[in-house]
C-alpha cells in the first residue's frame, strides 16, 4: 500500500493528477525528519491535509534543505511540483493513506 498526494482547489476539487509514493521516499522523508520539517506532521496511519500556509512552509523547507537531492526520488520531485501548483491556486495537499484500516473491513 502506498501514500498518495492529491492536489485540491479551495472547493476541494482535484486540480492535478495525484502522485503516488510507491517507492516510499516521501513517507521516509516525513518520518525520518524532525519537527523542523512541516511534513513531519504526516500521519502514516491516516490521512493528512495541508492548507495554503502549510504548503508554503513545505516549499520553503524543500527549497532550503537537501531533501530533494538526498532522496533522489521522482516522487519527492513530484511532491514539490504539486505543492507549487497548490500554492499558486490557494489549494490543499491531501496525503491519503491507501493502507486498509479496521474501518475498511466488511462484515
């Protein structure tokens, strides 16, 4: 199961193709960093949404750090691109956990 990142506008309508973190690079970047990384708040067990203010903090962090170069990951580069789209449009980034949960169980 993977983490997907969906870009939404202010009305929560998708505005770009979602990206998939099939390699796990984004999830690792979120969990292995400290609280100075705004992505540290991504919950691997549930969904997480970032607003325009938080997206700008993510972009600042990615620009100021070596996160993109260190990860050498297309997924992390794609994250920066969709974050830029969301920031320009005043939208949201939705980190969707595609792992099944106890709530997905069918009786």
